[in-house]
């Protein structure tokens, strides 16, 4: 078999990638519902809404991201213990149930926070399980591409929500529409479980997998012991992982950049409403476009290292080179408020502002696909879910919670001039990636795979 090409006999690993794509689609569709309900939740009670403030909404989203962040550590540890098949299934069942329950808590902010927190605990398992699955099912040269493909499900899910949730509000009316949005999106994930249990097993147990494809999956492994997918794989305490610089590099990368995507998810509809006066119907198309373009970034960004590897560049160097190139593109977000000035650019202001956000969102997804894959580059497979969980926790706390609270405080403080609040937020979005890349490179200047776990 040629060492640089995939076997022609089977491509079952891409069916597994498709399963991960759809689980991530459901994951983000469910979590994205809340951002399109903000306008209704923050409408005064005398006008039929819940009367929440921007800070109330920020507390809701920050509680979600905080619980999500904390439980990714637990989820990663559990998934490394019980395996990806059962771990991801249990995660999806939990988030689907509490996603549906969100429709039955009325307008009380504390009730929404409680249910949304339990929902977050369930959603925390998706990425640790998915990254571990990619490490088990793909050679290193294909992992960024596979991650980019399944990670693009986050954009696809957001695109569906961008159309579906406003449609629910318009079709069923505000008072029933927000409930139906939670019920419908929460139910869809349960259908995915049927295909997951039918089609998924680890490579060592999958009878549909050919010997040629199994060998190709392991072509980049440094040693035969790298395949730790069986029940006898030695378990590693996640506390021990903090003794490695590689862990801290991933930790910093997630801490510095994850919140940018959370900001786009939860605050983009509000930005379009306040900057351009868009209604819930108006925001459907621009948000749909932003997440659609981000899919291109996720898939193409994941393919860049593979191209460099084929040219003879070592895996880690190819990954970091790709991430440096990608980190330059969010700088365009610095111009968002300039181009979004209606007085200067008229009707084109919306188009130009959304275009810069499209570039930033696409760059984030490209960055994320490669950042996730650095874990399987440096850590043995048996620890991948745990390391991913720790890093995702860092991203949720550092970016998710802090950035959500900052966005809420700024938009309340600059209520009369929301453009100022969003200018500050876009500056943060633009610069975070280069800062993160620099720190990561300082921590791990060259490829140092961990072999003593």
C-alpha cells in the first residue's frame, strides 16, 4: 500500500465522520436556539416578553458556558473510561431531554439558568467524544480534515437554527413559538441515536472495517502501542496531565479563542438588531450566511496541514504553520464597525460588516479544527478525551463565561451607543488568535509527543 494515499478497498472511517458531523449539528442547533430568543426574552413584560436585561441574558449564557466548561473535564474523563460509543450516546440523551424541558419553565430567569445548566452538562460530552473518535479512526495526516468536517456541523446546526427558530416565532407567535423551538430541536437528536448504535464501534471491534483500511488508519502511529482503543488500555488521571507543557499549550489556545465563537453564536443576532435595526425575520439571512461561510473555513482549514504534510513538512510544524496563517485572517474583524457605519456606506454597510464577520467566523472554525488536532498529535489516544475536556473547560471559562459577561456588561453600559460596546468586542475577537498562537509556540516550540503515560 502506498504510504501517502488512502486504501481503495473501503472508506468506512468517513461514515464515522458523518455520524460525528450530525451529532455536532444537533449539538449546536440545540444550543443556538437561545440566541434567537433574546429579543423576545428582553422585551418588557407589558409588551408580552419576559422583561430581562442584557445582563440577565449574559448570566444565562455564561452559566451555560461555565457549566459546559466544567463538565467537559468530567465528560472527557468518563469517556476515556467507558468509551466513545456509550459516552456520546449518554451525552446526547441528557442534552436532548433538558433541551425539551427548557420549553416548560416559563419566563423565570433562575428556572432557565437551572435547566440550561443541566443541558450544558449533557452537551459537554460531544467534543471530547468526537475528538477521541477521530484519533481512533483516522491517521494523523487526516485528523485535521476529519475534525474540520465534523466541526463544520457546528455551523450547519447554527444555520438551521438561524432559519428555524425565527420561523417558529413567526408561525406560532411569540408566546408559543419559543416553546416549540426548544421542543422540536430537542427531539431531533434522539433520532441520531438509532444510527449511532447501528453503525458505530471502535476500529478493533468494527466488522465492517477492512484490514487494508485498519492498517491505513494506523499508518502514522509511532509505535504499535499507540492503539489504545481496547478495554485493557491503561487509564491516566487527568490531574497528571497538567504536568506537561503540551497540556498547557492546548489549554491556552482554547482559553484565548473559544469565547470568540460563543460571542458570534449568542450575540450576532443582537448586534444586527442594534447596529442595523433588524427584526427577528431580518436577521435570518445574514446569520445563515455567516455560519455557511464558516463551514468553508472549517473544512478548508482542516485540509491545509494535510497539504503541507504531503510536501514533506512534519505533522506538528505543518499544524502550527497552518494555525499562524489562519490567525491572521481575524484581523479583518477590526474593520467591522468602520464598514458597518450606515452614514458612510448606506445599504452596503450591512453587507460589508457581515462580510468581515464571515471571515472571522470562518477563520475561527479553521483554527479550531487544527487546535483540536494538536491533542492527538502529542498525546496517546487513551488520554485524548480527557485532554480535550480540560482544554474545552478552559475555553468555556476563559472565553465563554468571561466574554459573555463582558458583552452583557458592555451592551448595558453603552445602551445609548451600542456601537461602542461592539467595537470593543470586535477588537478582542481580532487579536486573540495571534496572542494565543504566540504563547502556544513558546510553550511547545517543536514537536514533543508524550510517551510516558
